[in-house]
C-alpha cells in the first residue's frame, strides 16, 4: 500500500490534492459535505493547517491531525484510483496546447512587522472586526499606533481587543452611514487623527441593471459610498488644521473593470475612486494624501451571492483567470504602506493589490 509520509499540516493544499494518497483523502472529505476540490482553489497555496483559522472552526486541528495520520498510513478511500493513475489525474499531463506547470512550489508570504512605524499616530479603521479591516488594525497596533477600531459587531471588536492586550486600542460599535455615529468616532479618536482607513463595505448580489432592485442599490451605495464619504468629510478639517493626514479608501477590482461584480457594487467602487481622486487633488497642496487600494480575490468574511442567473454566468466566466486569493494580511500590507510615511510621495493613486488580476 502506498503511503505519503511527507504530507504534514505544513504541506500546501495544492500538494495534498496532487498527492496520490492525500488527494483522494481530501476529496472524500469534501464530497461528504457536498463540495468539490474547486472550493479550495483560491487558497491552494496555503498550508493545510491554515484552514483551521480560516474556516472559523469548521475545519479543526483534530481533523488536520487525522488527515496527516491517514496519509501517513496510506489510507486511500475505497474505490479511489490507484496511486499512479490518481497522480496523473491530479497533476495533469501537459499537452502541446498547455504550458507545463511550475514545478517549484512558491513559499508562503510572511508578514514582517516594522515596529514603531506608527508610533505617536492615531488611525481610524472601519470594518476592524474582521477581514482586511481587522488585519489592518492589527498591523497598525503592532507597529505602535493608536487604533480606533470601528465595526458593527461588539463581539468581533471585543475579540480584537483581547488579541491586542497592551496595545492602544479604542473600540466603537458604529454604523458609518449614521452622522451621529460618525461624530462619535471622531470624538473617540480625540484631538488628532493621523490616518483613516475606510475598509467597511458590503457586496451586492451580482445582478445586472435590468434585474437590480432599489433595495440592493440603496443599501450598497449607502454603505460603500455614503459611509466612506461621511468619514472622509469628518476627518478632513482636523487633518487640514494639522497640515498632514493620510486617507486610504478601499476600492476593488470592480473599480477597474466591469466584470468583477454586479452593477451596484461595481458602481459603488467606481464612486470610491472618484471620492479618492477628487479629494487628493483638492487637498494635496494642504498636506493630505488620499489613496485607494483595489483588492483582488481576498479571504474575508464578505461572501458573494448570486441572485441573477445571468449575473452568475457572466461573473463566473470572467473569473476564469482569477489569481489565488490573498489573505487579509497581504492587503493590510498595502494599506498600511499608503497610510504610513513610507507613502510620502504617493497621492491620488488606486493601487491594485490583486496578484496581477488587473493585468490579465
């Protein structure tokens, strides 16, 4: 019986799927929950053990240990192809029309903290309870900054604060579309705000304009555009008074193309680019820098839903060239660069942090 003694929790998901023993074991596990290996494609470069955190408890460390033990014992599920056939099926055979896959497995990117980069600075981050917002707030806190973490969930904020015991963290539950709550955010920050990361946002349901409902349009525009504008409007006077400040808005690949989402989300993110560029132009001479990051596929808690068959067909077709999904920490690296003094000469840009998707 074949075994895969080299497979561990540190082995990438791609390595597991291509292994003649590990592949059938993982596929059997997925099939038991009605899924196929395509669900893991966006995270295939990550170590298997990373699924423990990313799945929020659905994929446990105990399950990882069980998979490793089964692979080591060569416990191929009944009815799985023989090892040689499975290996050929999983790895694929290059043809004259297909490029040979890169045989070298790329190493995982590792976040590197620049301690002291935000010392003495106060930064407001919306959507700080999860995803890109949480990763950004965490990085700023660990790099010495005072973080005003804003989210709609008290539970997520409490969890964030507990993870950063000893750091300067102020948490506030707030709806960024509510003027009174925006005023509370500014008050919570105190006398000075050095940076604002507008990261809170929602997705639409992938509908084209002919099927769009007023409810979806108004909700997406209210959060993604109105909320972003209201916080920008609130922090600008203080930044002008101190002659310095950095704002980073979260756009999207949908701000650069028409094929990444439905019409409401796409329009909202194009509007975020307009907010960014106009504000950068107006206030650049006064010492403010205003930029946007356009994430590509990212592992966050924002989940896409398809209310339209046409929208699903068109968007999925466009995603055929989608790169691997990035972890939220990778987006935080781009955002904190623009927020920090390292972005000193950058103003009015939309930085595509998308693994090259926009170049396709």
